[in-house]
C-alpha cells in the first residue's frame, strides 16, 4: 500500500477507501469522468441540443411547405372552376350574385334581352357576356352558357342566388383534396321577403349545381327540369342562398311568368287542367300544414299562397289559351 495513503482517506472525493489512481496528487479532479464538475446538474450535450433545434426547424419547414402546397392546390382549384349564369332584367340581384363568385376563374353570363341595367352592371366585373334571345324554355340558354365554360368543373347559379363563404371553402377543399363524385347537389336556403324559410318544403331544397364539365346537361324539354348526370352523384353540406321574392313586384312578375310556362306545358302535353283548383288547394295544404309552413310566420303563409296562386293562374291561362283556339 502507498505509504502516503491512510485507511479512511477519500481519494477523488468519493470516500471509497481505495487507492488513488496513478498520477493522483492528493486533490480531487475538478471534472468527473462524466465530463462535468462534481455536484453539477446533468446537462444535455450541446450536440443533442443542436439536433433538437435542427429537428424543430425541419418540422417547421415541412409544415410551411404543406401549407404552401395547400395554398397552391387551392389556386389551381380556382383556375379550374367556371360559373354559369343566365339573366333577364336582374339589375336588383346580379351585383350580389357576381360578388359571391369572385373566387372562380371564369364567369359566363348569358344576357337574355334585358331591358334594364343588368348587362351594364355585369360589365363592371370580369365576366364573359353573351347576348341571346329570351327563350321561354330557360334551359336552352342555360345549356348554352354551360357549353361556353372552359373550366374542369362548372357551378351553375341563378342571378337571384349567392354563394356564401362557407360553401365556397367547402368546394375548394373538396376539389383540392380529391373528390368521389362527378356531380354534387347543394342545399338551398330560400329567402322570402327577407326571411329564410326553414319549413313548408323550402329547406333543404337540394339542387344539383356543381359538376365536372361534360358530365351534366339540360334535356331542354321543360323549364323546371333537372340536370341529367352521367356519373356518380353526391351532396355537399353548406347551403347557397336564394332570394326569389324580395318584394311585391317580384311576386307579380314571377307568378305571371311561371304560370304561363305551366299552361303551355299542359297544352303541349295535351294534359287536362280540370283539376287545377284542386291541385292549388292541395299544394297550399301540404306546404302550410303538413310541412309546417305556418312555423315560418307571415312569410311562410305568403310562400304557401304564392305556390297556390301559381297553380290557379296556370289553370286560368290554360283555359284562356284553349278557348282562343
């Protein structure tokens, strides 16, 4: 045993009682074998800290790139959607309609011999305007407008309708992430005299409005016909807004227009209209009572009356045309 070592001494400050290591001069080293002074808290190696920083930077970069690609994908979607509209004397509505379509890349508007400022207002927006005769079968001009669209996807909208932000984002996300169908029906909120009607058969009132180009078309046989789709159909969640009757003038104009079209349909189909009064009463009863239209207050009653008078006027016009022949 080293003569300078006495039992009980604490070489290296450990109190182990073992001889000091070679080169020991009676003082404990200032740094332990762990690379730190005795008693100092354990610290992460600088290399590990650098690695953590680099990992954090990488994750942030990847996150940023993911957001960038999502943004690019949405830009691409914006350049692949066309909006299709036809209009006749819609100066009260066309501005709001076009404003709601600012996110699409192309807007096709067919002006059907408007005598008001519809075309003038539309010209203030980035819109391709076509002029066509005001055909009684609206779907002839609707199909013409669809044929002019160049986008991969087409959304058809009437001039008294608007696309809210929630629906816009749903459509962009759907097409950016991938889609499972060729055409989509969208719920519609019908507003009568400023009130959204939740009852009376007026909601959700699904309408097929979004479709891939070349997969949907109008047969052009009837004014209220539905788009014919070649492919798979699905539906969206967020609704678009419809304002068919803002005031009394709208009621008078549209009642006469749609009643005339329905009367002509009866005549072309050689369909008797003797049950017209009964159909009118039934339509009111179903809308106002069975479908709870009364829960929408005065506007719900007005909607049921408008539907009823549409049938009554169609019956009267049918008789007038038939007797004049």
